């Protein structure tokens, strides 16, 4: 019989490959314990492998966790995650959550109030400076002129007071000199209070209002401009102007201290004409503002100006002069 025609005999199945390792330790590499085993490596090589096994976690028995490091499932040479510095953890734990005491809250409140006050002060100071920076040239000229006039008046008053002191010190009869100065001071106060007639050099301002556009604010601006220029006594028509005089628009006209004023208006002012007239004629001043409203305005310089409108002196109810 031809050997190729012989029936095929069923070959026995090959045994399944056994996982490496000992029978009692599955998954452990097969390392023979008996000396002379054909697969046993050299002793020197085994010593090196033992040192490596200590770092890789080999040799752990069943149920023991693998040692940290490059163990099972971790690629050799993988970088370990960096731990947070101890100083950063301490700082974070000190700042959060916040723990504020009563004294700290009080100090914070005081600092807040102080900062708010400083901010308001800086803002107020900056507002004044910005107002001057944005002012018109004519307004700056008027402000500078008012300051110069005020300085000159203060210097004159200082010189007068020094002269009075010198007269008192050099006079043989100091009591008589004191009486004369008292009478002179009384007359000056009477002029300012409007209780006595005043006369002297000054100007007269004529305002013709045919259109009826002059209001209380325009007359008040004229009075304030004359006062700022050094006017010592002012009269508007038949009304004496003092510190408490008021101008009010009422029923299409102007009322001053309860007296109705009618056009044309005449303002008499006693003072230095060379100071009063320029104060009214500065750019953007009283005269220019009235002329822009189609109002006729003129300023005269008579040799003598008389302010004869008087106000009744108010008698005090309780206060009395002391000897």
C-alpha cells in the first residue's frame, strides 16, 4: 500500500503553554531553584537581577501591593508628579478661609474712611484747579483785577491803622485823641450801614431798559462788581445798598428791599473812579453783558457823588454798649 494512501492518524494535541513562573506563584517569571538547572543563569547575574527587582517591586507575594516607583503598569523612566511646596501650602492655608478678628475689622473700617476722605479732598482741589483752567481769558482778567484791588485795600487799611496807633502813642492827650478816632470810626460805620449821608468822588452808572430785559440778576451783578472794585457807598435809584440788600424779580419788575425799582436805573457809587469804571468795562463784564441784551449803558465821572438814601438804624433789644 502506498504510504500516501494510508489513513491519516490523529496526532495528540500539544499541551497548552504554561505561564512563566512557579506553579504556586502565577505570573512570576520562571526562575529554577535547583542548582545545575540548564536554564539557571550565573550567580553573578542573579545578584544584579535581585538588585533591580528591589526597585521594580518584583518578589511581592500574593495580596501585597506593588512598591512605589517603576512597578507593574508604569513605564520605566516615567516622571513622578511634583508635590506642592510646603511654603505655598502654608500660605494658602493661612489666607483661606479668611479669619478676621474684631480689631482687624475696626482697622479696615478706619482705613476705608480715611481713604474716602482723601479721595474727596483730592477731587475738590482738582475741581477748583480745573475751573480756573477752563475759564475764559476775560474771566481770568477780572479775577486778577479783583485780587489786586483787594490787596490794595488791605494795604491802605493797614497803613491807616498804623497811623492811628502812631497818633495815639505820640499825642500828649491820649484820651482826646482816642475820642476823635472813635467819632471818625462811628461815621465810617454809619456810611457802611447806610444810616448817614455820604459824598465823595465816584461814578454814576445809567442803565436804560426800553425793552424791559433788565432783571434782578443784572442789577445784582453791577452792585457786586462795584463792591469788588472798592465802592464804599452804593445807591440804586432811591434805595441804599447795604450788606443785607436783596434784589428780586416780581410782576415784571425788580424789587429791592421791598421798594419797586423802575427804568431807567441809576447806580451811584463812591470810591476811586479809576478802579470802579474799569471794573465795569472789562471784557465780559457788566457793561458788555448789558449791551449784548440791547440795553443802553453809560458811565459818568462827576466831581462829587452824593449818596443820600438812608436806612433806619435798627435798635437792639438786648445788647447795650459797654463803658
